């Protein structure tokens, strides 16, 4: 396909959205299949937990490095290489016969996602002109991610009925199709100006090692929170070692002639607020989804497939994000829409707090619908706020910071609700239902904190967009900068 073809923006966006859909569906399908995997491979509870945690550790530990590598080594190169690695190790997971094989496969799959996803997002942010055009592309990207997660729960339930190994083989087929399309659609030109630091001063290997080590240790500490007070010395040790490496990382970056992370980027208050908001919002969502799944399956006795179809209501944001949200952003600005998302999330989780063991599905429906509305309003605009105004050469870094925040958020959300549920169960005050209610307070607290943090940015540089959000209409010719960007994609060459 020629870069100047008018349908190039849509075709390019389709491939990049396919990547984030792949990542979302992969995680969701495994979450549904893990009980069958545990039973078939005779895994212990701890090993089964590590099958899930290994992906989070790999993703959270290397996302920052992955985002910066896209800037320094080339977005196209990083995208294609790590999409291939994702495909290979997802397939290897399907052939696992021992717990350790599964854990290694999931860890490497998480690492590959840590490099692939920021590269995909930074290709978007450097391919579409800043403003309504980029905003709509990012909102479609975010909606596709949510759609992948929601649809993945249903597909995972169906594939698990055929055999859990199909949960690993299905992403291989999708990744292969995306790889073929990406090789054709991602141009090789326009990358030399994106790598000045590497060509002048080399790659910051000490900074990269310190960043990866600190993120891995901090992520491990977060994952261990689910154990509560049990084994607290290991948890505290992981956090202490991680923070020590953060100090080492900052010291290295201050002295490096070509730092992996230009520390001055953290002076962008809007970016920091967006990243913290995303951490808390995504963490609350995953914490709530985890507890809702346990409630339906363990307390109510629903099957995994029934649970998947019920929670699919939360996937309506895949429709709302690319349709309604751009109109609201265009009318009210990012931060007001984000705040609306947080308010909707507070209402959604708050309505679920008095849950009982005989609630009908109709009584759960308002929470599930409000959750989808909240995600549609908050997630995409937070991604926009996290990358707005960042120089093209640092878009990969900004994307990496955002995805680092969301991965830590998901780990914190799940670990926190698990820890509270365990502690409440140990007291035995109100039985299992009381433990569920106690754990469901965690998502409410997280979104309230997120609302407070993001509200501080209200009215600061939030002008309304003057253009229609329908800026990717292929019947219009893009403006000169956008047309050039869509053609060259500002990616690296091979």
C-alpha cells in the first residue's frame, strides 16, 4: 500500500488496534482458563498464581524500557520484533507440560507486550496530527483494548471447553495475521531523526538495567501484597531493593550523556496526573472485575462461561469509546470527560457494595453498565492527556510511562482486593459475603483518590477542540502535517 493512499490512516490504525486487542484478549482468556490449566497440569495454588503474575511482572518490569527502546531503536523495528516474540512464546505456552514452562512462557510474553504495546501507541501518536485526529485514533485504540479484554472472557470460556491449550494457540493465529499486515503497512522511512541520542552517545545500558531491575522488584512486591502479613519480610525486601534501584537509576540518568529517561519529562504535571490517574482507575477496574468473578463463581456457583457472558456488559465501552467519547472530548475537553469517568466509576462500585448472596442479574446490571461507561469516559482521554504536548522523539517514553502505570495499577488492584479479602476471611466476622464486601471497598477508595488527583488539572490547558472528531473520514484529505505523518509514520527502518 502506498503511504499517500487516503485509506492508509484507517489501515494503519486497524493493524495497531489489532495489537492492543491481541494483548487484551490474551490476558482475559488466560484468566478464564487458569482453573482448567491448574487441574490438568496438577499445579499448586502458588504455581497457578505465578502463571498469572509472571505476565504482569514481565509487562510492568520492562514497559518503561520498551517505550524508550521504541524511540531510540526504532518503532517499526521494535513493533515487528516483539510481535514475533509474543506470537512464538504464546504458542510455546500451549505446549507446556510443567508449571515452570508455563511461567517462563508467560513471563516472556509479558516482556514482549512491554516492548510491543508502547511501540504501537507511539506509532499512533507520531502518525496522526496532535488534536482531534490523534484524539480519535487514541480513543479507538483504547476502546479496542477494552473490547479485547471483554470479548476475551467469552472466547476464553468457549475455547476452554474445547481444551485450554487453544487459549494459547488462538493468539498465535491473530498475531501471525497482524505480523503479515504490519510488514506491508508500516513504512521503513522517516526514522533517522528519531534516534539522535543513540547515534551520538550510544545506548544507556546502565540506566536500562537499573530501570528493568527496579520495575521488576517493585512489581514483585506489589504482587506479594496478596499474601497479606504472611511472608512480609520478602515483600518488604522486594520493595526496599526496588526503591534502592530507583535511586541508582535516577543517579545514573543524571550523569548519562544520553539518558534512557530524560528526568525533566516528569515536570509535565499533566502527564504525571494522567499516569497516576490511569494507575488508580485501571487498578480499581481490575480489582473490581476480579472480585466480581469470584463472587459469581465461588459464592453463586456460576460457571466460567455464564460469568463471562454476564461481565461482557462491561465491554460496551468498546462501542462507546470510539463513538460517544470523541464527541464529549471535542465539546468539554479531556479532563472534564475524565472526571465524568471517575464519577461514574465511584457510582458503579458503590452500588455493588451492599451485594448479597441472592442478588438477581438485574440488580447487578446498573454496576456493570456504569463500569463500561466509566471506562469509555476515562481510559482513552487519560491516554491523550499522558501524551499531549510530548515531543515526537519522546512519544515512546510517554507511552511506556503510561503503560507502566496501568500495569502497576492492575497489579495493585488485584493484590489489594485479594489481601483485604484474605484478612477479612481470617476474621470470619460476616463469612464469605462479608469478606467480599470488605474487598469491594478497595476499588471505591482507588477511584476516589483518582478523582482527587485528576481534579487538580481541571481548567489547566483544557481548551475545547474546534474540529469535528470525525477526522479519520477517508473521504477527506488530511492536512499537510498529518498526511506526511500518515505516510511516513515516523517509524524506524529495519
